[in-house]
C-alpha cells in the first residue's frame, strides 16, 4: 500500500494459467463457471437494486412510486420529470455552484498538495520528517472534533455564508500532500540528481520532471477531491445559508424537506445529482481505485 | 502506510550545498500548503483542546472554568444517549462492513471474464452522494409500501419492523445503509491485499488436499492480516465520527434514537453557540477514538510477535 505503481488492484497482475493438479473434465468446469457467474450476478443485483429503484422511480408519477406490489418498470416513462425539475427548484444554480466549488477546491488541492509533496519527498532539510508526521497525525483526528473552532474562526473573519469558508477549509487538506508524496517517493532520486547536474533548479525539476511523471497520481487526487467536494454535505450545510449559494446536495435535501410526498420528483433530483459523478467515475475509474488503494484514506 | 510514515525519505540534495539553502528551498515548497493547513486545520485542532476548558458562548466572552464542562457532561442525559448510540452504530457498522467488504473482495478476486464490471458495481455506492443515498434508502425503508418490507412480507414476516419510523429500528436501518455504502471502498483495500498473497501457497494447499474453506481460513485470512488491521483501524475512526449520514437520513430521530456524539457537538457548538461545552464533547470523542485505535495497535503488535 505504499507506492502507486505496484498497487494496481483493479487490474490484477497476469497470473499463470491455473495448472490443475488433476485433469478435470469439461463438464463440471462449465457448471462451476456458470455457478460463479450466477453468484456474482446475484451479488451485483443486490448491490445495485437501490440504484435501479431510484432510476425507475424517477420516471414515474408521484403516486406510482410506493405501490404494492412494487412496479420495477414504470408503465409509462415520464421523461417530463427531468424537464419539470428544473422549474421546481433552481437546479441549474445548484449544479453550477457545485461545479464551481469542486473545481476551485480540486485545483488548489492539486497545486499546493503536489508542490508541498515535492518538498517532503525530494528536498532534504532538518525538521522535514517531523513536519510530515504532524500532517499525517491530523488525518487521524476526526474533523468533527475541531469543526466548532473552525466555525468560530470563520464567523469572526465574517466568511460564513461565502464560498471562501468552504474553499479555505477544504483546499489545503493533508490528504493531497500525503498521496502525492507517496507517489514521488517511488520516483528514483537518481532522476532528480541527473536533472540537478544538468543545471535544473528544484522548481524546474518539479515542473518539468515531477509533474509530467506524476500524471496518474494527479489524476487520482483530482478525481477523489472532486467527488468528495461534490458529495460533501456538512461543509455547505454549516456554512452556506443563502439559497443562491447552495450546492446540489443542499438543494436536494431542502427539496426533500419541503415536498416529502413528491417521491418521483425527489428521485429525479437524486438521479441528476448523482449523474455527473457516475460519468466521471466511469471515465476515470482506474485512477479512483488506485488512489484509494494507495492511500487507504478518503 | 505505517512504514511510509516513519521511514525517512531518501532526500536528494548533494552535500555540497549549504544547509540554509536546503531549508529555504524545502520550506518554499511546503509553505503554500502549510499556511492553509496550519491556519485551518492545525490551529483549530489545538484550539479545540483549550476550548474544552472554557465557558464561552456566542454572547459572553471566554472564561476559564477548568473541568466544569466535563462535570456538566456527566449529568447531561443527551450525552449518555449519544454515547450509547455512537457505540451501537460502531458495534454494527464495523463488523458488518468488514465481513461484507472481505466477502466481496474474495468473491471478486478471480480470473473471470467481466469481473471488472462486478467490481465497479460493488464500488458504486461509495461514490454516490450521501443525500441521494439517504433519500433512496429512506423510501426503501418506508414501513408500509417500501420495497424492503414488501420483500420481508414475501418471506413470510407478518410484522416487519417500521425502520426509520421506529425508535428501535432506526439505528439498524442507518447501519444497513452505511454498510451498503462503505463496503465497496474497503473491498478495494482488501482486493489490493489479496494481490500480495503468493499464489504458490494456494497451489501447495491444493496439492495437500485442502478444500476452499480450509484455504480461506489457513492462507487467505492470515496473509491478509496487515490489510485487515488497517481496514479495522480506518473503519473504527470512520464509525465513531459518523455525522453526515445521520443528519441527512434521520437527523437523530425519531426522538433521540439515532443521536450520535458528532451530532451533539454540532448542535451544542454551531446551532446553540455553546463553544466551550461542545468542545468538551469533542474532546471526549477524540479520546474515545484515540483509545480504541491505540488498543487496536497494541493487540496487533501482540499477536504479530506471538
């Protein structure tokens, strides 16, 4: 779990073909394989049922959602839900706010995180390792234990109910530094040494050598940060009170609070709030999984 | 990860450069992040400790009161309820997620065409936003017409629980939801751990006639120990600080049946503005997490030297 390149769990390393100790006949093997698929399919169904139900409900009328027996496939597909929702709540504003916050925080995290990680991984100076330990230690402290002092600080600085509070609190996380440092540690020092002899400054090495080499790690960090910010509820919930600043998560939650019987509309909103993340995840799945397997941390 | 923390990095600079230049260059890299980190994480964290010994609310100026906040805690019924609920949540969430994640990882650690699809499916809930998860599960758990209870009816349960509408079953409902959401994440960690087990072990065991069950208990589990330990520590920290799922799904209710410590911190500190008192609760939460983690580390050391 230490270095990225040797921990690609999603893509299993090629294993030697199974040499069976005793020759098996073809029949049982086919049966075994069918059983394995059947089992996996059952597991996948169990995991995905809530999603299926969400999508199916989003295409129904409100009074068709909670029926006995369950209607898994709607009799008629009400695609109009997906048009109506934009008028019911300021969906476009919420989505735009979420995109803005996620992009801003991700960019800052990438920039400052990778920059600091280079200092921790490749520049030697006294006190460096102690400082890094302080970074790591804070990851283990639950955020809930210091959310109140953070809140007091933001209140005194009059930054509550602005995006500054969220951005400042989330853009400098220790996590990005940790993830990037792990990756830089796996890049051989000889490479930096050679660059130094060629006359590159440390900043040059960071920009021309490390950044291009660490693209996979940057992608992991970017995706994880983006998704975390997009899905974050407590941050915006604590700090953003004006409706026009709300993220999609807050908007959806408030819609549920106000119209708790509009089951289909709620599900339509839920689908729309999840959709961007699903697309992002399907595109960048590889980096996601690697980032998690490397760090083991959110 | 543990080794990476303590191992000092093989730093790169040749010895001919003066030391102060190294310090200057090193800090210039770290500073942009460190400023934000120190100001918005480190200082609040240290302040939280001090705040716990102050009497301070939004109207009055801070005043040193020693352990008064903690004495008040001992007579606060909400605190006991939240403490018990937090342990109940952790007691359900930790073992169930562990078993589910390990089960998924073992099931999906095979060379089978399309296995990647199943891994993606299992990981999917984790990237879904909590609000969507809570909204969907709240409806699935609907006492009268929810799919969960319809399923239980079909199985012959005449009087299925009322889940989020009942004080006894709200916590189990929250636990089920959180296990479903988190298992894919820990599955990824277990899958990474499984890749490190040499395949020769299984070959040898098969030649010796060990069946699947024996191979799992005698090879897979012992070899996975470092991963399992790491997962348990992460799960513990995550469980004790649970907040957002509860806020979105039940908001502590019905009654106080799902009120947890983090939520009490939020209510006292941010809603009510009792900064000192809420920090005392936060300190208790921190000490609990720290104690459990330290005990886990000790247990792990002892059994690995045995």
